C-alpha cells in the first residue's frame, strides 16, 4: 500500500445554467491547470477518471483530449451527487494499490435550470423501489430529487426528533465555506434565519435556501504516490 498525495488541483468558476461554456472547455481548463500546479508533464499521468451525470458516454474522453492525449485509460464515472468523490476515490485506490504512481481525477457538469428529474422516461427508473415506498408512506408528489430528499429529511426529523433548523445550519455552514472560494457560485454568507424564512418548497419544512441549485463548472486533481512526488 502506497501513501497518496494530492499534487495539484484546479477549479473553474461555477455558474448558473446558460452562463457556462461547453463542458469540454471547462473540464480541459481545470485539467491543464491542475497538471500545471503539479509541475509535471501530462505523459506521467497513467490513468484518468472523469466524473459527470448530465452527459453522453465517453464525455470524459472528449474533455480530456482537449488537454492532452497520451493513450492512457479513461474511466467515465456517473454516481449522481457522489460522482466527483467517486472519481477521487478510484484515483486514490489506483495509486494506493500500486497499480499506478500518478492518476488524474476530474469532474464537470453542464446542467439545465429547474428541478432535477429523470432524462430516461422510456425505461424503468432506478428510483422505482424508493418511490414506491414514498407512495406507501403518502409523501406528496414533487419533482424527483425534491421529493426524494424532502421525504428523507422529513423521515429523519420524525425518527430522531430533529428540527428543520438542522438543515438550515447545514446550508449556513456550506455558504460559510463557499464565501472563502471565489470560484463558488454563491460567495455571500447566510444566517439560519434567512434560510428558515426563504420560501417553502416541500411539505412544511424544506425551504429554497436549504436546496442546492443546478450549476455548471469543473474541477480536477492530480493524485500520486509519495515516491512519485519526491522524485
């Protein structure tokens, strides 16, 4: 098992849908800048993991090839909200196992405005079993993501006695972090009161400022072994 280090990172500024450039341009910019910060030649990267949800197959190759094309394996990762962290996990695992000494993880998204829903209405939904449970529990209908997260939040409060301001505090903490990042979509801090007083969007507790808006952007990280970094 090899110790793993982050040699370089980059992130393009996240923006609202309609104000972004093509995913290929956003991702390739983040990749080039991460490789530059690492101070290495792209030929030293042995594998790449490209993560996204809203795109066709092999979008990762299309994005990477604008930055460099060296014949390495490129793995496309689609794991919903954890797509980016899954790409990081796989790159780390490849280095930690000794399979490679240097790997690239990157992520990008080109989203549409509005509530999240399925783009594949001609086949069985992977949420089918979950939605069936929500129907049995009489949770109100709503766009897919709003209903799933809203019902989950309500169930958590019911089961553990939590209050809605718990989710408001999460939103506040997230905004506090974003305020330190000039590449975040929102860079102003919030208060719990502002979150709680924003419009309610599901049942009687979930407010607009507790929710994540659709955004477009990209980021990249170069992952390597300690021995590689030392050299």
